[in-house]
C-alpha cells in the first residue's frame, strides 16, 4: 500500500474527504499540520520530517493548504517542499507551482507570457500611480490582495474618490496595490478542476443576489457544467503555464471583448462544490494519481 502524506492547515471537510477515499484506492494516508515540519541537516544528509514521519520515505506528499504564518515560517515550509522534491519525493503541487499560483501577479504574468488571455492589470505601491491606472483601465476596476483566495478581500471600485481613498489606505498599510480591469460578464464564471493534464470536472458559479463575486465561499451558487473543447484546452494550458499538475482554473466569459479570460489559477484548489454537484469523487482521483506516481 502506497504512503501519501498530506500537509494541512486543519482537519476540515477536505481532509476528512481524503481520509474517506484513501483505503478504497489503496493508500496509507496521513494528514500532518505544516507547523510540524522539521528539517535535519548534517553528516551528509538533509532530511525532512513531520509528525514523527520521515517524509523522504513517503511515496508522495500532497499540499492541501498552506496555513498563514510569518515570512520566515512560509519560506521554511516552501524550502522543505523543495528539499523533498530534490530528494525524489513527488510533491503535488510542485513547490514552484505553489509559489507561482499563490502570487496573483506572478501567476498572471506567467499566463500572459504563455499567450493566454488575462484581464489588464496594474500592480505597484504608489496610490498616485494606481489612480492613473484606474483611469487607464476604464474607471471600473477590481482591487485584490496579492495573496488571497475564495473571493475574500476583493473590492470593485468605479468611483474615483472611493478609488483614491482605497489606494491611499492600502499604501499606508504597506500593501501592494493590485488593480485589475473589471471584465463585463453575464454574472457567472467557470471553475475547472484540472488534474494530470485533463479536466476532471467543472462548475458554473453564479454570483449571489446583490454581489458580483461568484466564489462559492462568499455565497456563489454552483451548477455542474460540461466545457466546450476550446474552454477545456484553455483550462489545461493555464494550469501548465504555472507548472501545476492539479489546479482550479477560473475562467470568465468576456461580454465586451468576446471569448474567455483566465482570472486565476489556484494550486491548492477545493472541490467540495464540484463533488456535491457532479458526483465526481475528486478526493479518490487525487489519491489515485498520487498512488500511481511511483511504480
């Protein structure tokens, strides 16, 4: 039986779903909090342990969720993932993909460099320059935290006075200003779950009444859907552009320009809504993929 260790930030629904799916797919499953990672160096070795387990001996390591922490803590956790990968342990997602996808600017830049359609975006630290960007982007923008997920912290701004207040506040707080053109859309987006170079399943997410955000975590309504081949290829290319083997790719139909826009690529995607709407056993598929990485 293959040993899969999952590094987590808690023991919520996704961890429980992985525990449920483990035995039927032939996986010896362990969930260990990220803060229990330990690195040992000396006598010609550099090993990573967690919760009393030598992760070098695991058949695969799954990154379920990176918990909040100080800069030093996060860097050490990523260092440990890099060391595991260097010692030949399959890590899902690869550390470089996790680093890229968690950073909205870097991920968007990589998508754009690969020729994929993304929203026009300005990123910087000056409130004054952000106001110039606000005007250049059409005076209707979405302001996002550079690091963040599930639609939290997103603000749509179309009033110049409110925009300036928001930018000045973020500047005083020492934040990076991430200003993105609002993409006119029909009130829904697509979340495609990519695993191993194919789309495992997808949902259409409708914004809640009175809100423009479609994320299920903030009230969006999910509905299972089947992607056209063109959209499916776009989702797969997007995950590959940031080096992710597993990804939640958010795609938005653009009413103004036509076609589709890639909003984000999430390298630690959730699947609760997808599983409940489609019946796809995502947890089993993930563990089966990890089980088969080392034959």
